[in-house]
């Protein structure tokens, strides 16, 4: 009887873990009318293989002005601020005596 109870509890726990670990993708965000307009412009201008997406080489061919336009519309990834090489957070603070 104890073995059956332990097996049932183990099965219940395994089921709970599987249910919790299921891949749930967040809903895709809809583009605003401004974003749709900007995206259509960029695709018309830079989508050389006409697949409806801007791949790495097509994005590399974009002018800085167009990249800024996409970022302003909320379509691109904003640039990360440059961190100076001597500003490492892993190094201990310098102390003087």
C-alpha cells in the first residue's frame, strides 16, 4: 500500500512539473500604424531577397538614418551604451593608504 501511495505521489509531482514547464510563448505584439509604415518602407528599400524580413546582411546595408528611424518607431534594438574598458565591475575597488 505504501509503495502504491509513493508511486501515486511521484506521478502527481511529475505531472505538476511537466505542466509548469510547458513552453508558452507570449502573444505576439501587434505593430502600430506608424511601425507598419516604417517597416513597409524598410522592406521596400532593403529587402533584396524579397522574403518579407530583413536579415543580417540587409540590416548591415541600412543607413544610420534608417536605423535611427526604425529605433525611434520601436522596431529595432536600441544601442547599448558603451562601457569603458577600465570600468569593469568584477575588479575590486582600488584603495590607497
